[in-house]
């Protein structure tokens, strides 16, 4: 009877130990499950690649699992600047077309790149000293003879709006015209001054400094020195495009 009680007591102890061990193992599995749940409850859930496949019958291609390579950029070709057109030289002004053509031929023969641009138009004001038109040609001729007898340069205007007027000279400076006017008035004649616009043209040559500017200027100076009044100055190369 005593051994039966001892056996039952041992069985109870074994059963109690097994239950305690089982409960401890279940707690670890629960903690592991909770930890996994916290990771998967993130705002950005993981999406399997199979969940991104297009629907059956869709024309969309399946997603690629290889990373897309960046597109190659075309090579940048540096823009070449035309150094030879950075500075141009202007020669002139010339008195006439003949003198300009002569120097142009010499420049080309010397190996310089030269060009004859279009004439540059400009207006100058001249001051005309005269005696107003007379009512008859006879009176105008009589006054003209009197002035010439006094050694005063004059001539008769024979046509136009100023017909029968007596011209006493055309001057580029107003002070010169006023001096003549005062002289004629002192002689007893009603001289007056009338401004007159004159259309003029300047003729130039343009040279591209393909060589160093100092060398080109020396070459031009030696050639241009043969003509009086010719100057050399820097100018914009855009004038070649006109």
C-alpha cells in the first residue's frame, strides 16, 4: 500500500513538471508571434512580386526584377569660338572708289582678308550766303557785275526756286558764313544765310585680324601710309555680315 502512494506521488510530480514546461514554451512562441506581428504592422507592408503581376488579359508588361540602368547622356560637344573674328579693323575714309579699290588689291595681295562694305551715308549742314532772288534777271546781272568789280566771288543762280539770286559762297562752318555776310552788308547789299543739308558718303575697308592684332596693324599701317588722311581703328566684326 505504501508503494502505491509513493508511485502516485511521483506520477503527480512528473505531470506537474511537464505541464509547467509546456506552458513556458507556449509563452515563448506567443512572444515570438507578437514580435512578428509588430514588424508586419508597418505602414509600408511588403508586397510580393506575384501581387504586382498584371491582371489576365491586360496589355501591361510584367514588372522587371532587374534594376533599370540610367540612360546614357549624349557627349557634350564644346562649341568652338571663332577667334579670328574677335577683332576687326576699319581703314578709311577714302576720297573715292578708285583709291579704295587700289588699297583693297594691295591688302589681298599681302594675304590679308579684306572686304569693301557698303558706303556709310551721313548728312552735313552747309551755310549758303546769298542775295535773295531779284524780280528781274537784268537787276540780278547788274548786282553781280558790281560785286565782281569789288573782287567779291559771286555767281548768278539761273534756275530753280532761287532763280535770279546771287550766290556768295557755300561754307561748312556757320562762323565763316557770318563773316562773309557782315562784309557784304557793310558794302550795302542785303546778304542772308540759308542752311543747306548735304548728303555724303564715307568709303571704308574692313580687315579681319586672323593674325595677332599687333602684326595685322603693322601690315596695314605700312600699306595705308601711301594715302593721305587714312586712319586705322578697331570696329565690330558684325559689319562683315551686312
